[in-house]
C-alpha cells in the first residue's frame, strides 16, 4: 500500500516543488495526494503543475484529508510549531524541514508531542544521506585515509550577503529561527558527524559583521540580527580535529570544499557554483593515499543511489534518499531515519555552539541513552 503524502508549502518554484515533489514521484512507496499553500491562486497553480485534485489554502484541510498519511511541513520555521502540533494531534506522521522549531524549547515540545502521539517523524537533515557522503563514511571506516587526523570544511551560505530580496529577508532576523548557523552550517555539521562521529568538545566564533542588509526589490534596508560569519572548531571522540567555517553570501573562489586528512591518505569533497549548502549539492569526491602525488576522482557505484534514480537532481537526491529509507523503516520496523528526537539533540548542539561563542570552549554532553 502506498504512503499518501500531503505537502504544506508546495508553491510552484519553491523548495518543496524542486525537492520533495520529484523525490516522491521517483519512489513507488509514495503517492503525493494533497498540497496546500497560503493563497487560493497559488494552490490552484500547484494543483495544475503537480496534477492533483486536492489543493487547499488552509493547511487544516490537508491535515484532515483521509488520504494523507504523512504530512510534510515545508514552510518558514515560525509556522512549524502550530502546523506540526496540529498534524500530530490528528495522528498523522510528520516530515518537518530543518530546523524543527524556533529554538530548543519549541523543538523539545514538538518532540514530546510526537512521542505522546506515538507516530513516526522525520527531520529534514538529508545531507547525511547523500550518496557521496555515505560513500565517504564507508571509505573512512574502511581505512582509506588511515587514522583521521583532522578535517576542514569551508562553505558559503548563499543567503546572508549584504543584498537580499523581500522573499529571503526573514533569514536575517534571529527571531525567524533560520540563520547561517542553524541552516547552512548545521546541515554541513550533520554530514560531518555522519562521516566522522560526534564531537566531544567545541569552540566557536559567531560574528555579525553586517549591521544591515539592502532589500533590493523594495529599495529598503533591514537590520541584521544573525551571524553572517560562522566558525566552529572542535575535537571528535577519535581525537581528530574539526575546523568548519561558513560565510554569508558567496565567494568568487571555492564555495564548498571539505577535506578529511589522515595518516595514510586524504579525501576531498567539492562542488561547483556559488551554492555552498551541502544538503543540496552535486558533490565531487576525490581521494589520494599511499604513494599518490595528487587527488583522483572516486566514482560512486550505482548501488549508492538505489532505489533512488541516479539522474535525480541534487536538490531532490538527498530528500529522496530519506524518503526511500523511511519507507523501508515503516516496512521493516527499523529506525534508520532521524526523527524529532534527533532534531532536539541538534537544537541542543546549536545552543552549545552559541554558548561556546560567548564563553569559550565547551564540552558537549554525551547523548542520552
């Protein structure tokens, strides 16, 4: 039996339209059955684009739809708490985009509600499921680089530059919950943790170098209340060192580069273009070890993508991998896809990074059993 999906926030051209919709269409376990947007007109356009009869401008109607088993919440973070709470109260499974809520308190409340409702949840930290990331993890585990000594990741957030538009202006407001730290940097750090394990201690420097940004389509300016330069260093349980830096905007040089350096070799992940958001990148994996004097491309086998079609674009590939694994979890009773409990731990990691930036190096508490 197919899993019926309803997407809240499925406007044509938006994130859900270029990631969730093609991912669902590529997987036989799922069927997109309903969408909702904030306006009747946009809902109608989406219904036509996605060939659906169930299109709403009130998310409550989507949540109540009898054919919807899994509610996907793909809207601005300040709306997450109310929408997810309503879906959980209706007994529906929920896939929430990251971050789960505006801060740890909202995340903790949603995690508690999900546990009380006894339904499965998914948090959209898809970067850790990208085929290139999973292949890198296994190469490290198999000893490709020997003992890992350290890792360095530098990326560009694309947003958080001195110039924006009204559609993205909310990203510059700390109260909106979606910042360079909570979005771009945390997505990357999630993938780092998947490959190299959890950190045991951390230092950070969060710098708000911009005081205001220009809203170019309005000819106005807005205050900037989030860090546009994020630096995180730390130590893994293995003793290896981490250095992660995210800049707002983009560079005329490299906008994503991740190196893993060990006693016997090196692995490097890069991506072309101005976007440095790992979770939506078409990653190139290269490596060298032993007597190698340079890096060489490492091909990803087709098995790394299965059952997701290899041709899916980067924006949809990671999301599709999450859906594929979640479908298998439901069939087999496993829990390989992170849910709201994992999201809460990542919100607490953000708190630790922010505290470290204010006070200095901080030890990270061990995960609860």
